[in-house]
């Protein structure tokens, strides 16, 4: 069977905060809108689960469209596999979003820590801050070192991609 082209589905989620007084007490309400970028469809929500449901429905439609030549049993299995990640998103996503809304600085700090951890795995020299007054034009040897590093990194990415493909085929 020929390999089908990969599909891309992008979603944009926007949140809007409304602060209001009720019975002499300040309250806050978060509402949002999720948009399917490629299709232009959108859904307003006041509960993030509604946004997740909208995204799941759009992804299901795309998966069913891409598998219309398969048997109903195959389509059902493919659809189930394609939406497995949403079980995790549906469980974890609302908490992450609420934590971010409650304390955005803390969440940004956690994301920065995670990014820094990833950078440190690539090598200490990448994680070092370069002060602008230390900049100079690259010498030929610097250029060759950078080029070699990029080629090595590209090779590692190809290896990882091959491993991911193997894992995807096993499922």
C-alpha cells in the first residue's frame, strides 16, 4: 500500500478574561475560542473540555476522510489510535491551562526550566549566554566547526526520525 501524505491540523486557542462584581464580590470568568486554522471553523467555550471536544471532532473528520478506502473495522482502529493522545490531553490539559491562568509567571518559569534542561543535554557550550560585546566575525575554522556540528546534528535527527518511523509502523 502506498504511503499516504501526512496531514496537518492546526488549532488556535484564545482566552478572554472577564472580571465582574456579583453580590459585592469580585469574580472572574474565563471564556475562549478555538479555531481550526485550515478549515476556518471555530467554537466558543467556557469549559476547556468543549475546546478539546471540538479539536477531537475535527481530527476525527480528517482521519475518517484520509481512511475512506479502508474497511469500517480498519477505520475504527486507525481512528482509535489517532485519538489516543487526546485521552492524556483531556486529563492533563485543563489542569495545565488553569495552573497557567492562575500563576502565569510560575508556568513560564517551569517552561523555561524545561527548555534549559533540554539545552543542557545538547552541550554546555550551547547553554552558555553569549554577550554581544564578545561577538566577532566567524573565522574559517569557526565556520567549519559549525558546519560539522550541523551535519552531525542532521545525522542524529535522521537517525531519530528513522527510529520514530519504525515505532510508528509497529503500532
